[in-house]
C-alpha cells in the first residue's frame, strides 16, 4: 500500500496545472451557438433588415420552390422557421461588405446603424464587424467601434451576447491589442464585458513563422474575451494562391485551416464557424436551383464535419441553410436518441458508448432543439430525457441514472 503522503505530493505537484487547465479549457457549451451569421453591409442595414430578409427568403420559395430534394414535411418546418426567426445572428459589416469610405460618410453610417439597432436587433445574436487592426485601417476600426458604442448606449444597453468581429488577424499582438482596446472601451463607456470573434483569413493565423498554430495562441491570449473563430473562405484561399474559380469551402486548403481551428478551439468555450459561398441563388429558376443545390450540399458537408455555423450573404440562402440544418438533425435523431437512451439505461445496444460520446449525443440533440429542427416532445419521447437533463449530460455534470 502506498503511503497517503504520495497522493498529497501528487496533488501539490499538479495543483497549478489543474487550475490552469480548468481556466484554459472550460468546455464548449453545446447549445446557444447560432446556425449561421448573416453579414449585412452597414449602409444596407436598417431597423427592418430582418423583416426584409424574411420577406425575400419566403418570396424566393414562392417563386422558385420547392427546394430540390427537400420533403414536404421538412419544407413546412423551414417555412415556419423563416416566418418566426429567419436570422439567428446578425453582423453589421463595416469591412469588406462596406468598403473604404470617407470618414464623414462612415461616421454617418455608424450612427445610422446604431440608431437602427437601438430599436431592437430582432435576432438572438448581433454584432459589428470592424475593419482590421492593420496599419492602414487601424484608426478607422477603433473610431467606428467607439462611435458605434457611444451612439447605441445613448438609447439602450448593449444587447446580450453582443460581439465584435475582428477581421484579417495576422498576429498575436493584434489579439492582445484588441483585448486592451476592449478594456479601454469598457472604462470609457461603462460597460461590463466586451467580447470578440477572431476572423481567420490569413495563413499567418493558422501557421506562424515559428511553426506553431498561431490561432491556438490567439485563443488563449484573448483572456477569455474570444467567443468565436470564423473562417474566411476567399481571403484565405487567395492568400495561398488558389485560383479564383477553385476557391471554395470544400477546397483542401479550407479543410486544413478549419481542422486547425477546431483543434485550437476544442474545450476552450470558443465556437468555430465555417465561412461562406459566393455562388448565390439568383437569376432564373435553373440558376436559383443550382445555387440552392450547392448550398444545401455545402451546409450539410460542414455539419457532418462538426462545423455547426456558417455565413449567409443573401436572403435566398436562408431556405437552404435551414433545410440542410434541419435535415441533418432530423436524420440523426433516431440513432442519437436511441444511443443516449441505451447509455442512460445501461442497455447493451451493440455500440459501447463512453461518457464523452454521451455528451456529444446530448449536445447533438440540444443543438437540434435550439435551432428548431427538433421538438421537445419527440426528443424526450425517443431519448427518455428532458431538455434540462440533456444540459446536465452535455455539460459533463454528474448524471442521475435512476
């Protein structure tokens, strides 16, 4: 028998490591991540933006529907989602979607965007994409964010879950500078906590000159303020010399970059988002259906690879975003529910699942519930567990198996 003092010495030896790991890797909440982010150029954003996107998405369905390969029951669920919540996450864009304008013009757009948001975002999540902290745009980026906060806070508190998207991040010092900027803005405007997303659009963010995955260091340098890593499809592909016609969410360079992002973010509480496709469902019926078919396939592909969020750039992409997402969760519901029930009941069902897999199964069901793909009654009926219990399982807390 070992002397009990051995255990005490091990505890002492690992105490600092235990504490540091708990801080750095708190775990990723399985629910609450939006299925998409809609980017709207700042000069096109107004108090009725969400309503306009809803109307345009439903009009596209009315004119060009049905969606290719989508069953009637699923199509009805998609229509209901579009009517109730067409946009889950809205990003007011002052970067590439807005372009370079004179200071007076951008200042006016900032104030107008803040005034529109003051009337209510109409979405669960909302935020602002500023310009990068590269020398050419740094002052404009800071001015836009400062002015926006000032204008908005004159009318209302910052919306829950508000975040700033920082594009074209190339180095660790830029993230550290963003942390400092957030602290300064909090002090200036009386805010409690500003959070931001890192947009990965440059090779330097994936692989640094020292051979390390820069993005992993960025996540931890953000001091708990980073809530997301967003992959930038076209800037990243172009920086690697991929020809314009071959730039895509499914190009090998994209898959490599997103795999690095997923590993860097795993367990940190930081969500990972896929990028966009610039092939829009516009034009005649044949062109719209081709765009829909591509988007359906790409969204499904991302979901199957563990990327539960992406960008949408056009109202016509909303029907296929939700159709692909809903089909993913509904197709996986029977097996996921049965496996989780078997795990909880300790029944030999042919697949020996471990606690980590049970957490993933619960997370899958919660994501489906959260976006509206699944209903509480059908999940509890098939899995034998209520939503509150799913949160316990997915969070890794002790489970009552009785």
